């Protein structure tokens, strides 16, 4: 995986749980969570250390955040 982008609110398993499961298989995968609920932002950033993008967002914002998390992960390896 190059990176994971997923919504926090999903059926059956929320984004928090899905990310935890993914990281068991691929611990260093760069991840970005998205949400329409601004109350999720602080919780996610504090507890999971994962950047979060609030909806609506522009393609340029998504590209900038993805570039940053992928560069950060490459530097960590």
C-alpha cells in the first residue's frame, strides 16, 4: 500500500477500527482519515496521530496532505 484514505464513518467497522486492523498487517502505512464531523478531528489527531481532512475539501488539499504523509513515512523508514 502506498497510502490509505478512508472515512471515519463506515458501515460495520468505523475508520478508527479499520486503521488499527490495517496497521497490524502493515504497521507503517501512511493514513489519512476524512470526516464531515468536525468533532472527530481533535479526537483522531490526539489518539491516533493520524491527520484528518474535513469535508468538503478540494482535490488540491487532498493531494497536499497525501504528499506530506507519504514523504513523512519515507523519512521514517
